[in-house]
């Protein structure tokens, strides 16, 4: 059985409030009723939510500036709600309307895929410094305008960072050097997504964990033979050489093979872990902080030696290279 709802149109009755401060007009709107009467549209509950707000939540739109400007106690306007539902405006006065946290109608439109090239609008920022340009970049928009690229939020994250996060690249050194509060540069962000550069000064850029652009490039398979770059170490002592070794790069340079992280894990250990072998005793004896040598690591992967000095090498738990070899052979 279906019931027809008879809506009340009498303005005096629509303006009646219940004990919770809700007008009858609000109740009717939730049941599908619509009005264009400005006096009724302006009726607001105790939180400042007007009839117009509720109509907008249900897909209704207006171009009336007075109605668009109506704001609830959190500063959210009718225009904000309309923008949430993909309504668009190019009116600067409306685009600049902001809630209590600085989130503008322009931000809301940008969050739904709208784009503008107007600098005044692009620079609008919320309480945390996120600009309209940041939000446009988040949705695939790009710009080469340096002034806009340098716009920064309170964490130091620029529009250039945001664009780079979405795989945009630049070779402009000043832009590449832009860093957030953790030291993450635009170059770091680009390298994280596969971009490469050979400029040593850019490769050496490091964040607060001492992770360099070179580390990130090496993580993606890039290699270098430059010793200065190979020695660059992060906060845990992991060098660029360690990262290159993780990706299959090999070196016989003893100076590089001996590079060790804070746990004593050397580049030689890393190479051995990936199947590399050496017979050089000096390298075989390199041990991490638990006494695990390169020889132990090689033995784990089937390498065999008859050298008694090497076979007797023991870690801090007493496991010798001979133990590791025997265990491997028994399998």
C-alpha cells in the first residue's frame, strides 16, 4: 500500500519549531519537499543548518548569492554543499567562502576535479596551509609556474611535491631542492617514482633520516661507480652501495665491500646474501655485530671451503662456518 504525502505550504506553519529547534520545513525537506522561498530557505536549526543546506544535500542548487552564503555553525555554506555534489561556480566571491578551518568552496570544487588557472584562487589556503593548487595537483593538474609550485603547507609540502607524488618531473634545480619539514625534497619524491639524475649535488640531498636521492634511485635499480655516492649512508648506516647490492649490483672493490651499517652488515655480506662469492680471506672474515661473517653467509648458499682458518670462524653463539657448511651439505 502506498501513501501520498501532503506537504504544507503555509509559511507560518513551516516556521514552527519543535523542542529541538527543528523547523517543520526541515522535516518536510528530508521527505522530498522543495521550496524556492527565501524566507523559508533561511530557516536554521540550533546548529545553523538551514533549509537551503538540507535541500542542497539532496541535490538542489541555487545561484542566489544570499542563499549560497548561508553558513552553519562550522562555517559550511550552502555553496560548499552544492560543490560537494559537483555544482560549479567561477564567481570569485563565492569561491573564496571558507568554513571555520579555511576550507573554501574552491577547495571543495578542486577536490571534485574542477580546475582553475587563476592565481588568486590557487593560493587560497586552509588552516593547515593546503592550497587549492595542492588539491588540484592531487587530482592530476600540473603547472610550471614557479610561484605556484613553491606554495607550501605547514608541513613544508609544496605544490611541486604534490605534483611529483603523481609522477610529474622537473629538472629545475631550485624546485628539486624544495624540502618539507622532514627534509624530503621534490627530488626525493621524483626518485621514489623512478626518475633518475646524475647531478651529484642533487644525489646527495638527504632527509632527516639521512636518506638521499641516490638511495631512492638505487632502490629502483639505478647504479653508480662513484665512490663518494656509494659511501652515502642513511641513519642506520645503510649505504647506497648496500642498496645497489640488494638489486644485483656487484663490486670487487675492498674499500666498498667493507662499508658496514650500524649492525656491522657490510656490502660484502649483502652481496653474499644475493649469491656472490669471494675467496679473499680479508673479506671472508668481515663480521657483523653478532659475529656472523661473510664466510658464514656464503656457506648458507652452498659455498664450500677447506681452509681451516675460515672453517673455524665462529659467531657469538659459537656457530662456525664448518657448522653452516655441514648443515647445508646434510640437506
